[in-house]
C-alpha cells in the first residue's frame, strides 16, 4: 500500500541499503540515474536528554528497521546494526534503545529488555476508588488536531516524566524534536485500521491541562446494540485527581463497552484505582530494549542508590572495547567513576543483561536467579556498602523510587519492583515494518 506520511522524519539520520539497478528501480520516477533497488532502511531518533536513574544521557532510538522481503536472512539486518552502532559512537550517543516489533530479534545484538508495559481492557462503567479534588476539574473532548494539540501533548507528557522534588522517570523519553512531537498527535488515515478519527480528551484545572488521553473507537454491532471499543494511544495525567477524572470519562463514553489501553506503565494509576483490578485483564508486554554502546560512559552517566565499589566483567562480542573488567565507584545518588581494571570481578554478565538492568527496573539479582549474572564475590561485599548480593544492587531502582529509597535503608524493601514503564506512548522509537509498506507497531 502506498501513502503519504503525514509527519516529520529524521531524514538526516535515515540510511538506506541500495542494491543493483533493476528494471523496477529504473522505472521508479523518483530514482536517480545511479539508483538501484532499495533493499533496506533504518533510522534513529535523537534523545539528548533521555532520563536514566538520577540523570540524563544521550540515547539513539533505533527505528524504522526494515529489509525487503526478497532479501531477508542474508545478513542485512546485522550490517544495519553494525552501521547503527558506528553512528552512535560517532555521534557520542553511549546508549541505544528501541521498541521491538518481534521480541526475539534484538537480544543477539546486545539489547536487553529494560522495561515492560501493561495492556488493560477495562469494562465500561468499571468502578474506581474515590480520589479527592476531582470536583474542580473540567473536561473537553475534541478531534485530535496537530495544529492545536502538539504543544499541549508534548508539554503534559514532559511534565508527567518528572516527579515532585525533580526526580525523573527513567525511560520516559522526552519528545525533543519536531518529528517526535508530531508523531503523537498525527492521525494518518492509512493507519486507522477501521477505527474512527483520533480524538483527545483534555482534563483542565483553572484552564490548564492536567491530563489528556488520545483515543479512537471501533464499532461492532452485536445483539442488544452497538459495542464500541475505546482504543487509547496515550493516557497521561499529572496528578491523582486528574487521572481519576480522565479515566472516569473514558469509562463512561456513550455507546461503548470497554476501554483498551496499551503501553501503560506497569505501575499505572489505573491498576491502583480500579475497585476490581483484575476486571481489566492486565497483560504484560515488552517495552524498551536498551543497548549500552559505550559501557563506561553509560555507567557513569546514571546515578546509584547506594554507595558502590564494584567490579563488573562484561562480555560483548559486537563491540569488543566494552568487554573486560570495569570498576564502578559511586556515592549514593552522587558522583560516579568508571575505569578499566585488572582487579578480579565481583560480577560477570553480558552487555545485554547489563542493558536490561540499566534503567533500574530489572535487577541484577533477578537476572542472577536465571544464571545470566554470575556473582564471584559472594555475600558481604568487601569494598562498599552495597553488601547485599555483593553489589547486585548496582542497578538500584527506577527514579520514582529514588525518593523513597533515600529515606529508607538501602538493604530494605523490595528490589524487584518494576520501573515506571518508559515512554508511556507507542512508537517513540518503534522498529517498524518494511521500507515499502511502512507502518509502526501500534
Ligand atoms: C526482521 C528483519 C529486519 C531481519 O532482517 P534480515 O536482514 O533478514 O536479518 P539478518 O539476515 O541480518 O539476520 C540477523 C540475525 O537475526 C535473526 N533474525 C532475523 N529476523 C528474525 C526474527 N523475525 N526473529 C528472530 N530472529 C530473527 C537471523 O536469524 C539472524 O540470526 P543469526 O545472526 O543468529 O544467524 C527483516 O526480516 C524485516 O524487515 N522484517 C519485517 C520488518 C520487521 O520486522 N522489522 C523489525 C522491526 S523491530
């Protein structure tokens, strides 16, 4: 299917793989004299301020990966990944991240699953626990319009990634470029898949937006009347009352029977608000995959909950300069030093599993139970306060818990909590379908 893309693109970061000329490519009116057949393409989004625990790093969001079906399984993806890593190094982006169309693809290239997200299907009229302060809020519902809503959506989304006291939400990627901002308010007819035009519900307090949801509806006629499903793309709220008001509206739209919401954080407010949480049939899905391109830069680019002095032995077949032993010394939520060392390692792991733990939601302790992280300094750690499991607390917890942790003993509490799920919206760096057909994971 051919269609015009209706949003900006990071063209200067987009790379095509072109094969020999063919009659088909020669017939392409757009092709230059030297053009051959387009075999593959990839691109990336720049995130100069990607939130990681306690800090921000530069991240390259790999996207739009596609190989022409006639040329697949010949190593083109592998060459794309190698080119992408080279570009990351040249651009000074120590981390790459992506959403995977198929989750079995990217582990072999050193991407680790750093966060999951949640899908729910909430029946219309599902009861919510009460929240105070909803009375003063007003709601308007409009057709989503890029000219009117781009700034509102970008601003509210950015603010939703920051907690009181300035704590960040690791993985909550701020939409820094026009292309990223416009993606989330675009509504290409070709991608509607039989659904209606996209709408936006905006909750306001004193005329200022404090929550929004973008959504579409599908209609199915059944015995007893219409059964419309409300498909949300984003449900973002800045405070509990705003979240309650927004969900109340979504769950009470006329002619509908349920709200299907995806890419929610695993600790999303709806999981706490519902009187009957399981009525939403929660399902987990993979969300952000993280690849450390430059291990010392990435590890020194984030903060750690506890004081830390630990040696990691990292394996990395694709980027050998990451491989070997790295000593990390960090003050709790403070300065970090990472340097090469010949000291014997406390922990051994692949760069994939280090990437999985990088945002703080997947614990090294959890990976160790699966044999993916090996502990060499068992039990009490000789060089720091991260004694529990010999520094496995390295990854600590995600930003939302940092405030809590700073008031509680480092050894206390659960270390297996999920991080707040990244991005809160689909497609920030989704890997997409093939170059000719386009389309992103919804
Ligand atoms: C997925 C896709 C990009 C793979 O490209 P490709 O050029 O065929 O991949 P390569 O030949 O370089 O394969 C590299 C490795 O990935 C593996 N691989 C490729 N596609 C895979 C898939 N869908 N699932 C699991 N593994 C896959 C290959 O087996 C190979 O493994 P190996 O190195 O262990 O031998 C291509 O088939 C495609 O464009 N598919 C449709 C769009 C899509 O799914 N894009 C991904 C968006 S996240």
